[in-house]
C-alpha cells in the first residue's frame, strides 16, 4: 500500500469511542469512589471475582481493570473535562484523596487541578472558568 493509499484509508476511517483504562488494586474500593462518589454507572463487568468494569457518566467513560500489584505512574493517566471543576474539587477533598496540583485558574481559559484516585492514579481535571471563580487561585 502506498503512502497515498494509507492517507486515503485513514481519512475515510471513523474513530469510535476511546476510554482510559485505570488499573486498580482493590475493585470494591475503586467502585465505591467512581460509582458512589463520582456518580458513574456500571454498564459492563467481567470476571468472578470482577476483574474488569466499564463505567459511564454523561459523555465520559472509564474502564477499571483489577491489577493487584498496581504501582501508579508519576504522570496523569486520564484527563476529565467537567462543567463545575470547583464542585468536583470539593467532592474529591471530601473523600480525603490527595490533591497533587491545587485548584487554580489558568490564563488559557480553564480552571484545573490534579488528584490521585484511591489507587494513586493521577487524574487531571479541568473545566471552564466561571465569572465567580475567575478571581480565585
């Protein structure tokens, strides 16, 4: 196949969903946070005991995979765009999770923070700057 054929094939290929897969060492603990804390709904699970779960909320989808020896990497494994970043920040704090980068407004028009989920996975969260939060740091 020539490079022109490849380019043509790529432009005619439609991409479907893509979702982050987060390794977790304790599925019950992870589900307690993502389902009961963040309000995601379980739409698929596999294994006995459960070793893989697909969760959805609104347009977001996250996959959890049981990895008992999981060691979280030192970089963000998922990025979430949300409508109210301040509310999510408060919720994450109420769970006692580590805030790795504090909530702040960036000059590029987003308000953002980074936290570690119950398994230490770094999640970068951002949302639009609202007039009421624009002056906060």
